C-alpha cells in the first residue's frame, strides 16, 4: 500500500471513531414543545438528505407530535420482560447496526428497566455518541442534577430521574424551547399536555403560574450560564477579556474596617444583575494575617460569595488583574484608594494599572464614608 493510501485509510478509520455531536432541547416544563421541535428539525434534516432515524419518542398522546413521526424511520424498541410485564427501551444495539447519521432520543433522564445494559438513558446516548452517531435529545430543566433542590423548593415535587450536569456540559448545541406560563396553562386546559383527568390537579400543583414562572426563569438562567461557561472554556487559552454573557462581580477587600460595607454594596449589585459574586483578598503571608483572612472568609459565607485568596509579593493591582482574567470577571468593585497623590505617582494607581492590563471590565470605586479626605501633597 502506498504512503498516501495508508494515510487515507488511517484518516477514514479515524473518522469512523470520531465522537458524534449532541444537541439538547431543554424546556422549563412538560408541554413546552421540545419533542415537537426536535421532530420538526429531524424532518427538515431528512428533506436535506441526512440519514436520520427515531430511537425513542414519547408523544404522550399529543396528536400534533404524533403527526411529525409519520415520515421518519423508527428503529424498533428493545423489549425487556420484567416481573412478567413487557417494557420497551431504547435499542442501542439495533441503532448501532443501522448506523444512521442522526438519531432522536426523547425522555433523556429516563431510568431504564432492570435488565438493560445501562441504568440510565443518557448513558445509552453516551454510547451512541462514542460510536460517532449524532444525537438529538430532549429533557426538562427539572431533571438537571444541580437544580434538584431548587426545583423541589419551587414546586414541592422531588424529581427522582436526573441527568448529571457534566453530561449537559458536553453538548455541542443547546436549544431552549420557551413559552410563557400563560401559554403553557392554556395548552394544559386544552388537553395538549395531560389527559383530562389530570388537568385540574396539575393546575393546582405543578402548573401553578408562580411555579411555571420560576421554572422558566431557572431555565433561562441555567442555559445562559451554560453558554457562558462553554464560551469561557473555548476562549480560556486565548483571553481577550470577559465575554459578558453572564455578569461576574469581583470585590477587592484589604481592610477589615471597609470590608463589610464593600461586600454589602457588591452583594446588592450582584442581586440586581443575577451575577456571581467573588471576594478577593490579597496577602503576602496568609498565616500572619489569619484573623483577617478568617474574617473575610466568614463574610463570603454570609453573602453567598466565592472566596479568593491570592498569595503574592507583587503589587495588589497585578494580583487583581490575574484573578479577574482567571475567573472572567465583568465588574470590579474597589474601595477608595488610601494612597496619597505622591503615593500614586511613586507606586502607580491601582485603577490605572487594572485598566491598562484588562479589557471589557467595568471598575467601580466605592467612596469612603468621610465626605472630605485631607491629603498632604
């Protein structure tokens, strides 16, 4: 075999083992239209010549969703008998034998019946991706592992079937399927989500307007955070400043007498912007300043902020710039400088140094409580 032929054969073999792409359709609640949109996209792919099949779709008796299935090939489900009853699961082996370009998988958080190869459906999807098959999958926000406690607080419902956030982070594309709470309630009343005998109970419980509004806000925020983190991972080795999709506020604390006031101001800003809050303390010797460090750490706990301890003999401004770049900070909050004008001329202005070494970061100076500061020049 010639060298070029060998190279071509190697590339062909490598391409067959490339990981498939994962697209997730995420909604705030059942009935927003995730499955319908996924099927619509699949139908368009088929028209464009893509080899796409259905691995598993749950219509929940919705006529509009069922109509989208008609022109798409379905891989037969795997029948498993458990306690003398037949159950039907995603047939991973059959999909691998069929080897389509794209496969649709609904109800991503589903727990497989005992006797299945994998315990969870998302693990089945991982196997398909590892074999180079692209997957379109649908899941609701309440099934994400990290928001489990929040969802239970909002709705009073404990969600047992969950998908790890690490799996979601591996998605190549995430599409939020969004409708207003009022629209979702209307769909429920029209029988487009649940059977008639479940409608009234659902309206009084999970599908209350306040619950749906809170879940929608949670979905919007989680998707924004995920997109921002994905962008940061992609740009991490080529920093050009924060991306600004999600606000992150850094409070720089050096002195105990001003720390709490600065943090309270930053906490209020973070609440208004739905931003993450970081509190930075720069020290040359953490052990020598243990009491001060412990105090700042306690304040972080009180105000639900991330504590950053930077040990450095360099100038404070350089330490602030380093942490701001590392965490993709979008806004920095500083106390008014205690340096005299001669001090700023001799050592340089902290603000000017930060501005020279960063981009796309807003800097806020919190004034001293004293209205007039007497300086000798």
